[in-house]
C-alpha cells in the first residue's frame, strides 16, 4: 500500500533573501516493508492446514460412521454403497482387492488350523472394517443349524467367493463327508483356496473353478457323486432357478435333498421363490434374517426335494 503526502506553502523565505517564494510541494511516498507480507503468508499456513484437517476429519466421519449408519436400513443404498462405491474407493487407494484384504485379515487375526477362528476373523473384519458379501454371522447361524440338522455326506455349494461359508459348512461335516464348491471368478477362487488352507480344511473341500451351468452336468462323472444331501445356493441370483432345474434334470437331487438359498429377499430371487414355493416337488420354509452385516431384511429359503 502507498501513501502520498503533499505540503503546500506560500511563505517560505529563500536563504539568499530572495523574499517570498511561490509554491513548494513536498510529496513523500511511503510503502510497507516486504517482511510484512512474509508475516501474513506465514500466518495463513496454520489456518489453511487446520481447515484441511477439519475437512479430512469430516470426510472420514462420513465414510466411517455416518453413511454406513444411514444405508444399513435401506437395501438399494446399502448395496450401492458397500458393493460399488466403498469397494471401488478402497481398491483404488490400497491397490488391492476386497478378497485380498479379507485374506490379510485372516492371516493376521485367525489361528492357523482353527476354522471357527477364521470365521470370526472375517466377521470382525466385515463388521468393523469393510463390508463383504459373505452369508455373514447372523444368517451363518441359520446355515450352521441346517448343516447340523441334515448331517450331510455330500454337499454342493454354488458360489465360493472367499471361502467363508465353505469353511462354516466344512467345519461341521463328519470326517467322511465330501464338499464340492463352485466359483466362477478365478481371483476369488485363488483367495478362497488360501482361506480354506488356513482353516485346515483343504482335505475336505474340492474347489472347482468355472460356470455352474457348465459344471453341474459333469459332477457325477468327475467326482463320482450320485446325489447331494445339501445344496447351498449363494452365487449369481439369476442362476438360482436355472441351476436348480439343471440339478433336477441331471438327477443330482434325491428325495429328502435340501436346497438352502441365500439372499432370497436382498438382492432377491423372485423367480426362484415363485418356482420353489409353488412346485409340488418341494416343501419350502423361509427363515427371516438380515442382509449380511446390515439391518436390511433378507433371509434363507430352505426347500426339501420331495422327488
């Protein structure tokens, strides 16, 4: 900033005695020292940094608590947030995938060779760190009760993902039982193998990579399976009905075989439910629960094949 000061005088005498002088104009230009601006700049940084810290804290609070609390009661929002936005953000920030992060949690927190500690480690990770599309702890208890009730010798799981439900099921099977689990995604299958090995159940489980529609007709020939005592459906929801009909056609279901289907409400399998509940070949029962690690309604459909 500049200040101009002007002084006018009509009575200033000359030292040589020349008498009155005309006009004398003094103009003085003043400016602030450059150090003044350095001080102002230095004072700006703490304000800027504190503002950034506050914004970061707000964003973290929204991400960590506020948004999850809001979406946990709404099916569509829960799936969009957890399964698309959150997963995409964390994949980009960490340069890892969600299954890889689940495996890391298992290796860090679960005891090698103890299946239930593996299940617990994944549940804690998914409840307190990052949601994942396992059957989850709440519906997992229903799954456990069905496996215990049926006590199957042969089990087919459609949709392995990271091996969570595979471990839950296998840990409850008798020593002579056989569990075959199908996974379409090779990346998920690679993680699931490591999770299953960490649980100490590799000798009980046969993990097969590929599409369920391709593998179901080959199961008898490839694995010497006549029929399955229990089938757990937890893969692509639009495959529940066609794969059920395919198992019927291939003779993989006997009288008394149990189909247990996850996520029949959220995301939902309306065509499967319409078929299974109205077919004279099944007696069906719905177990109300919640979408994994949320308060959104979901459930399991247990259906007994009557032949």
